[in-house]
C-alpha cells in the first residue's frame, strides 16, 4: 500500500518528547485542515476539534497483490465517507458509527513526530473520535498478534504517553466479538433516515417495545399499516433508542427494550 505523506520525512523542528511532564507536549503535529491546508503545530497547541474535521493525512491506494483490503466506509455519524486501510479498521469504524456517544469520526487524522529518549518517532494513528462529552479518543488498530512485537510496542507506548499528556484517551484495538460486529453491520442497512417511511418512523417511535420480541413488534407495525417494519426496528436499534442483546444473532426472537438513559443532544 502506498501513501502520500503530508508530513516531512523528518521532524520539522528539534523536539524532545519525555516520558512525563510538559516536554512531550512539544511533539510536532501535522494535519490537513478542512480547507485542505497543511497545518503544522505541536501537541501542546493543537486543537482536536480542528483535527477531526480535517482530511486524512495520507492517501489510501489499492494495487494488485496488496495484502491489506482498503476502501471507503459511509458513516452515518458524519454523513460522509471515511477511508480505511484494513478490514480490521473497517470493523472499528462500524463500532464507532454505531456508538451513540460518538459524534464525529476521523481516520488517519494527524502525524505525530518527536524524539523518544534518542529515537525519532513518527506515527499516524488510525482513528480519532469526538465524544458527546466533548472529549477525544485516539485509536490505533492492530491485530492482536502484532501488538506483541517489540517495535510496535515502543511506538504504541510512545503514542499512549503523548495522548495522555494532551488529555486524550488512547485505545489499541485488536478486534471484537464477531457476532456483535455481524449484528451491527446488519442494522447498518437502516442508517440512512431518508430511506425510511416517515409515518412508519413516527408510529414505531411511539412504541415501548420492552419485553416484546422483534417479531412481535414487527407484526404490530405491519398490522398498523407500516411498510418495512424490519427496517424501522433496525433504525431505532441503530440510533440507540431501543436496545437488544447483540451478543446473540439477531432474529424475530430477539427481545427489545427501551434505552434507559436518554441520549442528550451534542454540545
């Protein structure tokens, strides 16, 4: 896989990133702003809100014989496509798009560059999430077997320290329950609100499904004259208004409930 690097091949300034304290905040940061300009700053001054609204700092390309499956993923959260560099990264994007606490998603959001006890580090995290709380999560997606490699451990540890100094949560993600992922992908077909019948959504939203099965609620909606009852149920599950056990394959026997904690509007 080739990439267009938007960050210089070497650090743009002489920086020293320590284990703790303020100096790690001097790490150089480069990102592509929403107006397509390359912005160079440091970790201390970088504004995460501007980073997540920007574009990927490297271009994902496909070529014959490549070992990774890359592509673009349409996100309901941001209403646009996100690039991904592997199927594992795609899985993490599905989880983020489904999470009602995530209000914005960016992929390949920025370059980090700095000195780690005499070793120059340059790294592009895979994903950056903005949460409803206003906080940010930086995610590196790595297969579990790769996470134990010494070189990978060093880079991830350095990135973790940099994120902690900035106040960003850091996550190294290596996969999830395949049943949960399959269920989320299934619900994803109902993500696009404009494809759902308005009358049906009004009727479905007025129902408290607690204790009833998917099949019971679907039959009730069909009897009320709603088209695409399954899509209506999937949409309310996707939006987090209703819940069900996603550790089991979805079907007519899946028991539905109302979400107990209301989703507050994003700030």
